[in-house]
C-alpha cells in the first residue's frame, strides 16, 4: 500500500511509461509542489529478521502499515487478502480461513498440511496446517512474504509466510486509545466491535506496559429456513431410482432461525518491555482470545439467497493463548535475539451431517441390499425387520433400513507448540550476516464422534437412546458378536500427532561495491513425527491396538539472490529459493493401496523483480515475475483399494478394503506469475494505488487418483481455488475542514478476483454426480469511507460491499450435488461459502496522551 520514499530518484525509465498510461506526469507534480508534503509512507519491516525498508529487500514482500490497516477497515486475514494480490483465501466463516500464497494449493482437504505459515510477532501459530483466527487490534503492520521462506521461517513456509506484528510498549509516553464501530445491513444482523489500548511507562525510558482489550460481534447473515430431509440421491451407482419409503418425512422446524452464522470474539493482550541497560532489552507478552461462532458462512442457492437447510444447531468455539519472551542484546560484534514462545489452543464444534450420512446410507444400506453378487456374503447382514440384505450397516441410523433420521458430528481439537530460536546478526559496510538455531515441539490432537443420530421417526432425543434403536448398532453387534449398550455413535476416533524439529540456518549478504548485493542462505532441518490413532466402530467398542505411525524428514532449503542498484532508489534482483512442506503418515485401516508414509513436497522458486521510488518519493513501483516448480506435491485422495473386488471378498492393497482418505505424493505442478504494485501521491491531498497478480497454476503430470490405471487428472489441469487474475485499486482524498479544526477524508477501494475451480480433478457437472468440479465465478467488492480526523479523534462513516456482491469462496461437500428433495422443489444440495453482504456503519477513534500528548 502507501510507502514513504527512499529519497533521490528524479527520473526512471518506467516513470515516463506510467505517466503515459495514466495521462499525467508524476514528475510534473514534483516540479510544481513541495515534494516533502507528498512523501509516501516508508515501512520498515523485519522480513529478513532485521529492520530494513521493504523497498530494499530482493524478494516479494508486501507490507501494510498501521494506517493502511485502519484505512482498509481490516478485521481479519480475509480482509487483508483483498489488497495483497499474492494471497488468496477461502473464508469458511466461524473464524476459519485457509490462506494460500501464489495459488500453491492442490486440494481443500482436512488431512494435508497448509503450504503457508502465519506468525504472530515471533510466534509461529501454524500447527498441522491449522491457522487460528487473530483479530487485528493494535497491529503495527502486516508483512506478506510471498514465495518459499524456508531459509528463515522453516518447514511451514513452503509458499509464503504472513507475519502479524503488534505495537510494542513505549517507555516514554502514556497513551490511551479507544476504537469502536457499529454496522448494520438489510441482510445481516447488527455488528459491533471495540477495543481499548493503554500504554503505561512505569519507569521512564526503562520499563513500560502495554495492555489491549477487545471484543466484537459479527452479526449473522445466513438464515436456516424450513425444509424436510432429502428424498433421493441420484448418483450414478445408486441405481435404485426411487425415493426410500420414509425419506423426506423429518424436517428442521425446531431449529429454524435467522442469522445462524453469528461470530463473537473477545480477548486481551499484555506486553511488558524492560530496557535492562544500554545493550539489553527484554519483552514478555501474553495473548488470550476466545471465539464463539454459530454455523459456517454457507448458503444454498437451491434453498434461497443467504438461506440454507440445517437439521441440527451448529457451533464452533475456540480458545487459545500465546505467550513469548524475547531477549535482545548488543554483543558488540553482533546483535543477539532469543525468542521463546508457547502456543496452546482448544476447540469444540458440532456440525450437522444429515445430508452426508444419508448419502452413504443410500449407497451402503439401500442400493446394494440383496445384491449378493456385488460383495462377498460375509459382509451381509439380515436386519431384524427381514426381507433385505445389505453391506456395511454403519450408516443405517434409523430403526428401519429406509427410515428417516437426522445426524450430527462432534469434534474437540487441541494443539500446542513450544519453540525456541536463537539468532545472531550483524550489518556492516561490506558484509551482513545472520546465523541461528531453532527447536520446536508441537502436538495436534482431536477426539471425534461422527454421525450419531439426533432424531428419527419418534422425534428428537438423547443420542444414546436414539443410536440404541438403529440398524447400525444391530449390524455392528451382529458383525462382532458383542453387545454395546452404551454406544452413542457409529464412529469414534482419537488422534494425537507429536512433532519435534531442530534446525540451523544462516544468511550472508555481500555488498560488492556500491551497486551489487549478493546473498546466500540455507536452512537444515530435521523433523520427526509420531501419530497415535484409535478408531472404534461403534463408539464403545473395545480399543483395537492403537496405530502408531512414525515419520522423519531431513532437508536443506537453500536461497541465493543477486541485486543490482540502478540508483539510490531503484534496484533489480534475481532470486532462487526452495521450500519444503513436511511429509507425514496416513491413518490407515485394513490393508490399503496408499503407502503409510508420504514424503515432503518441494517448491523451487525462480524470481526476478524491480523496485523503485520515483518523483522525489511521491511514486513507488514494484514488479515481480516468478516461476515455481512444485515437485511431488501432496494430494488427498480416496484409497483405491476401497473399490469392490470383481468376485467379492477383499485383496490386500487392491480391492475390498475400508473406505478412507489418504495423502500421496501425486505428481508435479508449476506456477507462473506476475505481480505489480503501484502507489502515487498525486498531490498533497490525493493518493492513488493499485496492485494486481496474474497466475498460471497447473499440473505438469498426468495423475491417476483412484489407482485404476487411467488418468483422472490430466497434465495442464488448473490448480483449485486459484484465480488467473486478482487485483485492487484505491483512491484517498483529504481536505481541511477549518470549522471543525480537522481534516476531512474520503476513500474508495475496490478488489477483484477471477474465476476459480472448486477442486483439482475434472468431474462433470451432472445431476447424478455427487462431487462435480465447479467453476466459481469472478467477483469484485468495493468499499467507501468518509470521515473527519482531528488531533486526537477520528470519526468516519462507511459502506462495505457497496454493490452487495455474493463472492463464492468454495463449495462445502456436505452431502452432494446429486441429492434432491422432489416434494419441495430442491433439485440439488450445494452449500457454498460466501462473503458478508452489504453493510453500513460508523467508527469512532479517540486518543489521549501519546507522543506529544
């Protein structure tokens, strides 16, 4: 966004070209006005773990200052991504956002880890691909580091790193800042947020405390409207071609409610800074945050605009703590930084899975009933009602084979991470160097109860009472010869994954004369993982031997760059870097075809860029061309051995094995892209800016995803959720308002995202296909803010999403496109993740004290 000058450059080759495009010469303004009044804000960043101007870095780094974040109206990472073209996100609602740098994603799965990492100050908060929601309060800046960052940020930074940097305590001035807003809209429940920041110098120039408290409620905007359950599932291999006798008889009347996707957040943060002496400083900080959410932000166009059918109440609650101790010292020959951190998170959620369960009930409990040629007779069970044989009764959650039922899913995830990093760095006239060591222990665990019934023909009731009535329990008791009088769910799982990592890293820059900078760096890491997995069917069945899965990765991630300074204010550079996503282990049942272990995948990045400030600091331009070669990318797929054997029975690693999702190293992909950023202080009152990114992200190899010997994903298939074009533009205008002793301002901003595919595998959009490949349409979102800013206060009016755009972020696989309710005219089930509708509101900021206060 807006950035101050690196003074000096009067002419550059691109300045004239840009002036011709825009029809006005920025250099002409420099000649006619005081250039000092129009300097763009310079942002100092620590992307390379030392403070420097963002324009001096030979790499793709975009930084948003505290003022930028305020002007953007930023509350979350999803808001940031609209104006950082290297990032695209899938916002699920409920505080859950998948962050993707440069289109590096292969599948929106739940097993494979993320290709990107998130840092909160010195703390990495990415655990097993999970990234917590962090409310943007009292944030000094955000740094988006695109491309592999493995040399300095490790194994979770394969395609990029997002850093959220908070304001530090000030030992010289007390300050109190209140920031509050209220917003409303015709399609959304009222929303509010507020924060209070207190900075207190305890001992002048020596000790200071900064405390932040905040709370917010984002009102819901999706209505759960009346609807009965589906009456049929038309997928091709469910050839019964009829509605089961009792389907469609249950409804959601008792849980119908408006605005079910509300989201609340509350938290506080404290940091204590101690200047021990002239050479040493220590900062201890702590953050506690709690979020309470309703349903995800999904609606189904087959039901209505911003409407959905949910058959059970949903919630998603998360509580986490982040604590850190950072010690900084001047050793004379180098600067020392010790960063110790601990992150702990606990969550709990309940999700409606009625449509999902009925999809598999149609497949296993009804369609193949009596077809003894399809499965070996040992898999069959004759239910008490008689007349029908069926295979795998786990999904038959009603007292009769064709009975109607409602179903839900509970999960309690937890994660924790301890990390210690030590680094030394020094900057000199000729050589800059940095060396460091890193150690980490982390755990990600969950306990889940999947698919338990919440209602049947007798109505809602206790899960244990309802499950005790089911054909599912009858089937398990028949298959095992045991009795399970306390079982409440057909499926229970408990997983605990422990990770331990050590790493050493270093980077050196050689300033060759006044023009050339050569940089070389590398990181060696060794990462061990151990997962203990327990599964019980039904929930109270005796524990089988726990599956203990172990893995170990050891890699070296190198980095090389060369930069040439065209002048004091412009440079060109070339960069080579590598990033790795850790390998892992698959949770396995039976004897699958997919291997238990999958290897790290590797991202090789080739990049060239141009950085320049022009017109005495009134113009900033950055352009980057990159190519990323993604080798052996990790991809979630259904184990091919789950397909039936031609003659029934089962063959290890071939057919007749339990259905399960696994991760494999599927093949190669490549990402070619171009990124450009432009900021211009046209006058001392007007600033303009835009940025854009173009991507061509596609597979390079043919992929057989189901193991049948045929290509399912051909070479040159577009990577999912990756738009060809993203971009944003904005204009800010300020003007004096003497009567109020203030400055008025207005800001118009717009963002655009092109078409994307919902998943990697091409799959036709037909009525009987449960999970087709959707093309999600392009969208653009605009905002307008007008306000007054005094010496110690700021009040503004705003409209977000001016045109009330429906931006589709992704498709929720919660049943299947092939499901239908004939009686109520719903031809499909297709919940989609969506943005917030149009909202308007007011914001007020008041400051007491502070620098000069």
